[in-house]
C-alpha cells in the first residue's frame, strides 16, 4: 500500500555487495558500488559501521541509495568486514550461492544454509545426498511466535538432484532463525543470525476518504480471502527464474517500512514493494502459477494473487483492470492486469508482495533467480 505522496524512505535491499579498493595504490580508500537491493543500513552493519557515520562520510542527507552509486567506506572498514573464505578450487560461477553457506551433515545428508539473514528475507535450505529426499525440515523458531501458520514441517522439493526448502524471516523479529533437518532418528539443528531493517516508524496522515477504507464493511471478507490464499500448500509450479512484474525499471521500495495508518493506531509493516507506473501499464505474472484471487477490495484495490506452489504467493495490488480469472493458469510474463490506484493508494503504482507461507518477503531477492 504505497502512498506516493511520501517519498519512499529506504531503497532496495538485496543480498550481495562488493567492497573493492578504489585504486591499486596502498592506502587507497575503500569504496562500495551499490547494487540492486542494498540498503545503507545493511552495507554499514555488515562492515561493523554505524549507518549515521556512513551517511556523514558520504555527505548524504538521506539513506536513499541508487544502483551504481559509489559509497566511500572508512579506511578501517576492511578490517571489520568478515572476509569470505577463499575456496581452494574455483567453482563455476553459476553454482555460487548468494552467501558463503555453512555446511552441515546429518545421516549423510548435506545441508547448506545462509550465513546470515535480514528480517523480511526469503531464503532456501539446500539438501543433498542419498537420503535428502527423506529429510523433514522445520523452522521451530517460528513456532509460538506471532506468525501465520507457524508450525511448518515441510517435505523438500526436488530440484536438479538437490532438495530445496523455501524459508523466510518474519518482519519485526531479530531473534536467530532456527531450522531442524530430521533424517530417520537423527536431527540436525542449525541457526542463522538475523539483522533488523533500520527504518524509523512512518506516521501517515491520510485523507479520511482513504482511512475510511480500513473500516469498510467488506474488510473482513477481504482479509478472509487473503488468509485462505496464504494457507495454500500446493506443489512448486515454477521451474524458471522469476521476473519483475513491470517492464519499467522504476522501483520505489519501502519494503519492510513500519507505518501507522491512523494517528495512534497500530504499527504495520509494509509487506510489499512499490513500483510507480502510469495507469494502464501492463502488470505481468512474476512466474508460473495459478490465479487464486482476482477481485477488487477496499484496501488492496484491484487484486490478483498467484499461487506458485511451495507456499509462495505473489500478490498485485491497486490495479485499475484485472485481466485474469480465479483458477486460470498463468505463465511467467503473462499480462494479468493494469496498473491503477484503487484501494488504499494515493497515486498510480503497483504494490507487489511475495508471501512465503503468509509472510511478506523482499521481492527483489527473487528477480532473475530461480530461488531467493
Ligand atoms: Zn505498497
């Protein structure tokens, strides 16, 4: 639910970045080139830096970053950066995971997990070995927390000799993510540290015509249909990388932004990413799947939801026109509707959510990748 009156506060957030020396000379300052998905907060904290110091060093007045922007890092940054271990042998570039993954073995099954996560991340556990297909994966750190469908015991999904299980980190939680992999009687338990998104709460002052939508009589029906879609657990329907929902490259991301919509009201996270575009711009399916919602609601406006299987749902809000029907099978890139400003929206844009078992995850982690 983007409010285009407000400049989005923080930009993109993805996983990787490189710190490279500015020159070959000794003593050269370190610089970092911003990649799609980076946040200033993450760039700073991963190097043990204070985000405010990084702002000051670069004479920035806001934490907004753009792709390709070059940031100066303090000379001490390199020492505090945990350097990835150099592999003894050169791996094929296509096989390299986003993070150097800790590897654990249980009953001959090799488990690869991410080294670290940020709230709102989606990620995968990769299982290989003869018995990988018999492993049962769960995420006990989510049990008992205030999350939807928390008690997940999953059957891994086969993919090219490797079993891949989709996980996610709930927005608002910074306790370590815990996973277990059970093979027969043996259980491996692992945990991954979780960082916060450094976003101050945004207090929105909306026109009454908009806030009235939060109390519309159709609201319970809207939530019910969405919750039912979150609960779907169908087989993985995609086999190709995800693609962005608009041809436009314009992304105004405020994913994970904590907000209040009413004065003194509860804090809600922004579970999606906003793509500003003209009314009528074609909206495309990010990947193969089946349409499970196609209707107009008070808050989400013209809404399409696509079930991709494996507990993954993509949702497209505020559309002016819906061009698919419930039950329809769509392929990646198919036009499903048109950009609009329906529902709780103050200007034309597409709000995209990528929900893993009901929780919003960072959309840019998927684009051009088979898995986040
Ligand atoms: Zn939004």
